[in-house]
C-alpha cells in the first residue's frame, strides 16, 4: 500500500486548513461542552496513569434514548465516571499502538432509571480482538471477571497492551443476549505507531474526515420489560423475569446509538443529550485535474448488534482494507458489505469528479426536466437544484432546500430495507448520509482549503 | 421539440429477444450486435440545445443511447396465488414493447398519456435486465404511468442504479436527495460508465449491478421494483488496441496482469428476492403495513418461485398479444406446463440454466431481498467466484489474483457475485427426455441439477410445495421458492443421436432454449 510524502503533506495542509473548525477529532472524553458541528469520530483518549498506562474509568449506567418517531427507550451503556449524563453508546476509546490500556469498571447502585448503575446482578467488559487481556477483581464469570452489584464499590480492572492497530468494539461479557441488546458496547480504535493519520501501516487518510459507524438494533418491548421491572424495585435476575430474547423483534436500527434522521445531527447535538455521536460521513471530492491529491476519508464500520447488517454506501464503491482489526493482504472493493454481528471493517471512501462538471457549470449531456414537473418528497430536499457539484439553483417555491453550497448527498444504509424504518416509518433507522463537498481550492500557491461557502 | 437522432446512433433493437433490454445499439457487427462510437464522441458536443421539458409533457428524448422504463402496478403469480385465484398485487418497471422512435413506428419517445392506456396495470417483475457497455454514455428515461388498481395513489418513483461508481446526486435516484417522477411525467437519468484507467477507477465500470426504485424504498422495492443491470467490459467488443471485434468475446471482465480467466460459454443472471404478500395485499385493500414485521412467505429467483423459475423466458411479443385478456388468463388451460407458462406472462425472466457438459457457465447473482442467502449449485464443487460487487477480485495494482473457489455464494441484500463453474457431467443413465424440446418437435435429453438456497427451511411456497398441483416440466424434489435448475446436455460429439438439436449459441443473458410461444387463443 503506497505511501507518499505528498499524500502526507496534503493531509497536513488539510488539517491546518480545517484547524479550529473540526477540532473535535482530538476532543476530550466528555461529550458535554460546545463542540463544533461535526460528526468526525470523538476520541476519548483516556488519562495517563503514573505508570504510563492509558486509563479509562467507566461505570455501567442506565438512562433513556430518543427515537425519531417520538418514542423514548430505556437503555444501558458505559459512561465515564464523573460524567453527569448517561451516554449511549459508550465512549470511543482511542489508543496508540503499544500503549498499555487499563479500564476500570464499576457498577454504581441503581438509584432510579435516570441515575446510578444498571439493575443487573453482574456486568463486565470484553475486548474482542485484543490479545492478553487480564482481568482482576470482582467475581469470576463465564467469560471474564465481573463486577458484583451485591458488593458495594466492587470493581474490575481490565488491562492489555494495544498491539494490533485497527477498529474494534468493546462489549459486555455478561448475559450478552440482554446486556448487549440493552446497549452495553462502545468503539475502540488503535492507531498504528506510524501515526494517527494512518489506518494501518502506510495507509494514509484525510484526518479531518475520520468516521466510526457503530451498528445496533433494538426491540423496545424487551427494553420496556426491563424498565418496568426495575421501576418496581427488581434487580438482578428478577429484572429479567419477563425478558424473552427468543421473542426479540427489532423495531429500531441505529448508527452510533441514533436512528435516522437523528444520525446526521452533529456530534453532541443538544437535542440528543444522551446520544452524543453523529454519523454523517463527509468527503472532499477529488478533482483529478487540479494537482491536489485528495486523501480518502476513513470509515470504520462496527456491528455491535446481534444481527447481521448489509450496509450499502451510495455514491461510489468503497475500498475495504481491513476486517476485525486485521488488514487484508490487498484491498477489496465493495458497494455493499454485510457486516456480521460483532464484526468490524475499515474502508476508504473517495469520490472522483470524473465528469468535470463541478465549478464550471458544464451542462449534463441530457436535459433535466423543469423542477416544477418533478416531486420533492416531503416538501424538502437535500438536492441543490443543480446537477453540478458546487452549483446551486432555486428549488420550486414550495420546497425547502437543505443544500449549503451545492454539495452532493448520498444515503448510506442497510439494504435490508425493513431496517431503514423507525418502527414503521420509512427513511429512518440504519441510514446516514454521505456529504460530498466540492474539491479543495488553492487559496495561495500550495495552500489548499475547503470551499469557504461549504463550511 | 423532437431532436434529430444523432447520426450513427440507432435505437433499433433496444429490446432484444427475451425481453432483455440493451442500451447499446447501432450498425454492424457480425454477432448481430453493434456498437456506438466510443466514449467521448457520444455525448456533449453537438447536442441540440433543447429546452427543458415543457409542462405539456412532450418528451424531449436524449440523443444518446436510451431506453425507456415505465412504472406501474399489476399482479404477479406464485404457487398458491395464481392469476386465476388470488394473484399478488405488485409495482414494477417495464420497458416499452417497441423501443424505436415514434417517427419509426415505435414508442420510445411517445407521450406518457399515450402509453398509459396500453401499459398501466401491466407490471413486470423482476424488471427488465439492463445491459450497458463500458465507455458508452447512456440514458434511462423513467416514465411514471400511475397505478391502475390504486388510482387514488399518486406515488412518485425513481431509478437507483445500485453500485454505480462516482454517481451524481441528481441521477442517483434517491427522492430525498434529488427528485422523483410523479404520475404522467418523465425523468431521464444519465450514466457514463467509465473505462478502466479513468480517474479513481483503475478497474473501469464493467460488472454486475442492480437497479430499483428508491421512493418509499422499503415499500416500492418489496412491491417489485427491482431488476438486474450489467455493464459489459470493453474487452467484450474491442481488442486492446481499440479495433472492434467481429465476434463477441465472451468475458465478464477486462484482462488484468493477474491473468484471471473470466471467459464463459453461457451466462445467466439470478436476482435473489423475497415476497411477503401481506404488504402487497394490504396495499391493494387500502391497509397499512408495519415494515419491521417483514417476514416473507416466498423466496424467488428473478421474481418467480420454484417450480415457476424454470419456465422459459417470456417474450415481449407474448406479452403484447395479451393485454386485453390478462384478467381472464388462463382461459384455456391445456397442460400444467402450458398453464404455468401463461401464469408467468408478467414475470418474464426465466432462471432456467441450460448448458452442455464442460461448458464454462457464468452465474451473476445479486440480491434485492431483505434477507441474506446462501446459494449453491448442487453437484458443483469448484465454483470460482471471480467478482464481488461489479469488481473483479484482483488486487489494487492488478497483479494479485483474489478469486476463490467455493461451493456457494453467500450474498447479503444489495450485494452481487459473479461465479464461473464447469457444467458437470451428462450421465446417460439418469438422463431425462427434454419435454420442452419435444413440444417443439426436437429430440433432446439432459441431466437435471439444482441451483438453490441452502437455507432450506425457506425453500417452500408459503409453507407448501406445489399447492397448484403437478410441478412444471417434471421439476423434482420437495422444494419451493429460491430454487432453479441446471439442465446439462451432452456434447455434440458424445451424443450425436440426441444432440442434433443441441443448444444454440446463447446471444443474451438468461436466454434459454427452447423459447416457447404461448399457444394462440390461450391468452
């Protein structure tokens, strides 16, 4: 996999140009705060312990998440100790290759369904794909050491050395049919030693365009059973008395804990206080004639759900470079990839302006009908009104336009199409958008920036 | 205004025999197939600067290679849900029967209003197979004819070419992100399948794709608006130096330094899908459906459930002859086979695979259902999967052969695989008389093999096997649903006595022999 200093330079320029605007790439662990409107991965870099280990203090927490159809769903997840609000899914751990990682898990007392820990007897964390994970404290469970809620202040410490760069998930290792369904999972990224601008050794990407898409699905009836039982003061096994995983029938499908259209709300959207992670994917188009070598966006798929999901990116065929945190010997192209439960993939996404329509307003070889003769579904559209990238025209007077600067939008979605609904409402669920912005512009010799109108 | 056809670009024969639609036509090759001028010369310069579509709906047809797909509703047939009892309500795409310009006596650029009377209510499922050529720009004009059986619905439609590289938003067919076609209107979609080496496209565009409507997608796709699309590789029609070939070079992909052999003798396309008749019934009876309840009763290849899958291809002529009689069909059932053929009038795409022993058979499998399927050719152990999602399985620089041998193709919704296998043995001891050939006065025997889903709990027709009585053409086994058959014939040298009416050369994808004509008077 070729690497050129020219690519690296381009990445650095791109970072410099976007600095400030998309600084959340290296933001802190707390989803609270006034982060800029972006959807790039929010890294929780942990804290550095006195012995040099990267340390995360997580607690099992419960709370509520919102669905776009107006429903709220009771859920469990992992949240950083000290964070006032429960978050879903758990924080995204970003680690550099070679670091020693130490994760301390506690399960505070279950106070009510808005604060405190989860009403489960025990809980734990598994780190699939990590080698040599040690677990100390707590009680012995089937798969790992577990936190015992009957022991006040009980904790388990998990430790491993981040040896293989890639995309991973972490998840509960306890009563997984319940706890993973309830939301006990999160993303884990290990960057290669060569630097955070690379997915694997020598695979550079545009660091301002790095995305993590965690898939999951839920049967709200099961969540309601747990919610009702815990409200009635039941804990431990009793809370599951009416929970029947065999009856599971998924109704909500999520990316980063949100269903479309919430998925494309920015990171830390105030309207989604317990679902901090956005899923809008962006890329700057590459103009093959402009002399600027646009690096691809890096997209990390992780399926934390219990079912397999065939994920279809519109707009271009993507390049698969790794599976389950292990690079492929050569890249494979795909326009749909079924992501099995628990599986991760790393993909490079780029969009080439092959028609050279952008910017110059060159006509398409066919005539698009007058827009008044067409239908814009729901009276609103992401369409710019112009076939050319970076061009904008008025839509009919009754149609609301979401276009900022003539950018393109494509849907990326599960192609099991009953999964892109919110219960029974279409254009929802496991769906996000890919926003293709016009190519970078050379503002002065050798300095390239995104089109100002598109920021 | 009606633009003049561009010189050298004919529009005849867009609809090839067997309801296979092509977007590439013209004059000239020995194979009965012809080429447009190479990319670059076809579009752009020299086009008349026609006005935007006027509200009068007069169609300003593109002057590049074009095909017209109409959208409408109708009824389709499955075992237990026959036209004579309770057919399944469906939406779909269909092509015009005569893809010539109106000036030449065809319907390519006819006004939508003139097409409604003839075509509205006569759906096709699965949709016509589209075949384009790498390096040749083309347009697909979508005309919304409205619904005949739910005239109160004003659903718009779109066309999404699933998997097209470097797509343009306005032609990607997602109604929330572009525009949709209301009843009575047209929208042309422009496509430019780039040649290998185009920016960002080292492998070019050749391969197996699919297309479907994206308007209210979970509903319209399940209702039947799905089909297969191909882009033929440049190497099929041109030598590497750019000289046109006199004979079609049967290869699925362009050559690479890795030397992967994608040559084939016969090619077949299978679109995996499922039918949950509840939303179909609900739509027909003005009820809603909760889509997360999706749980299909039929699994299909090319829009049919076994044993219907082995009914031969239905031709446009057969369909054209029966518009007025659709609802009475089948009027004069004679034999179970003929009845089954009449039932498939609006599900024209056969899945019957016929080959001679030793032939290299190319199967192009794609999936527009909502379930993951595992498809196998029973008796074939070494099937080579050569492509994934219209991308030859070769590494980044073209030197690593990433193809693999497998006994099955596992395929998720929206995915595509191309696989090549050698047709297994013709064994005289278990050969059967080809009754289809007998009806055409020909003598031939074959050995029967199954191509089917391995998810055998799904291989039934709403819980039954042949609810309508005897199976088609002696179809075997206790299966329904996502099953079809491979009929292996002897080589001419091995069986001169039985093979004199041997399989003809295959001209189009899925072309099976014999193509039966539904007897006159039956429909």
